[in-house]
């Protein structure tokens, strides 16, 4: 992880992102005014080249990789070598109906979903290659468990607003974050006119690059970072025992999301709010090679509104791929922030190469999960 540069910002910068800092539960955000944010307009946004990371060192080169390519930490697939060494960004994505469809979400290589206040869920996309994206979002506020997941990916965390319970972690030296409310995300976000606040704050590749430069964050992975998931080799298939899983409903109350398996391309396609979940920029439906359901205990914070989800203590999980659901256990390494998933025989799970969805399921709601043929 990289050292976070602290930038002192005045109250005027806090006013820039009014509307973006509001949430469905106003008690969870730092106060912001109703002033119009002085940010770039949608028309002014253009693509930008993200700073080039350094090349792989000789000892890191995969002898089986095609020339100029290396394995992605996010998907296990071979990608451009420079991209493979570039730290990803973790972007908090609004997921209430008024904010859908989201933009740029199809480019997320790993997508986390977890409940927040009032039964709604929030999404966090881990993006490896976002260089051509002019519109990512809408972007919403941080929750502490999402920040912890992002740290395991050595990702630069992007949000607009934050729960008060996430402040200490966001401000810690080990967290590189760019918040559109506290000033660390100045120039990263912009506002559109096609939706009402707070559902109209977006990021772009150009804005992210500016923010990274302003904050002085490294664009390269930490030298000691060696990836999060374990993957089989590209072209191979991981097959595990389990039950048939052609439809997966993970039981969230508000959006009622589910996935259906397509045998032809062996991907799981996502639905929510009784419709296909698509990317607003491309019209394509979200699809994943891997689904992981991770079951967690929780308690309420002192305000009796905010969830304190336990992502440290371990528990049950399920891995769903190629039409089969396999039972797992999980445990999180507190030193690295990486969650490890284990098969019944104790071996660590190896995922099939491709995009992965991770759904955080509260143990109290486990009986709402449906996995059927």
C-alpha cells in the first residue's frame, strides 16, 4: 500500500460536491450544503491516458505468456503487460432504482455487492483497465467493509461521501482514497444534468488520472503484492463437486437480484428490479464467469442504522461456476486484507478465468438465498 498524501482543503471545496454527498440515510454522511458543485460539465469530459506503469521485472515474467502480455490479478486472463501492473481503482456505485442503469459498470472485472442501510445494496467495481471510460457511476459513498475489501486488491478507492464509521480507515496512511466530499477527490468527479442529485455524480479516466497525480499515489502495485484470487491457467477449466445452479437468487430485499446461467457461453447473466441489469453506455447485460456468495455475521453500530458487517471472522461461502454450486469456507488475512476461499478438503479455491461477482450475504438472511436448477 502507498502512503496517502494529506491535502488541506477549505470549506469551499466541501461545497463543490453538494448533492453527491447525500445518501438514502442522511445520518451516514458528512454534512454538505445545497450549493451547486463547481465541477466540470458532462460536455467537457474527455478520455485521457492513465499514467503508464513500469514494466514487469525479469523474475515476474510468465514464460507461458504471449509476448507483451501478463496475467491479470483480477481475471486470471492474459492482458497487456502494462495494464497487468497498474493498480486498479475501486469505485463505489449507486444501486438504487433511480440510479440505474449505471455507466461503465460492464468494465468492472470484479463486482462486490453488500447491503447498507434500509435494505438497499451498494456495489463496488474493481476496475483494471478504465482508460477509455468517460463516465463511471453514478458514484456514491463509502462503507467501511467496502474499503477493507478494496485494500486487499491494493486498489485506489473512489467514493463521493462516506459513513462516519469509515473515516478513520479512509484517513489512515495505508489507504489511498479519493473522496468527492472531503477534498481528496478534487477534479475526479463531475456532475451531469440527466439525473437529479445525488444520483448524477460520475468519474472519468481523465478525472481519476488527475486525482492520482494530485494525491501523489503510485499507479503501480506494491512490490510485495501478488494477487487476491487464485486462478486456473487460461484455457483450463476448474470443475468441482456440487449441486446444479442454473439460477441464483441472493435474497437482497430492495433490488431482488438474480443470475441465470447460459450454457452456450457458460456465463451468469444478472437481473435486478425485474429487468436485465445493463451498462447504460453499451446496453450490454452484466455477465460473470464466477459467482461467490460470502456469508457474514453483523451487528448494528450505535446509531442503530448502520451495519457493521464482520468480514474478518470467517464462515460459509459458495462458489458458482459452469452451472455448479460448490460449498466453501472463507477466512480473511488481516495482514494482507485478502479473503481466502477453501474447498472441503482444505485446498484453496482456484477460480475459472474471467469476471467475478462477490455477494455479501448476512447470515440472518441466508434462508432467502435460492440456488436452483
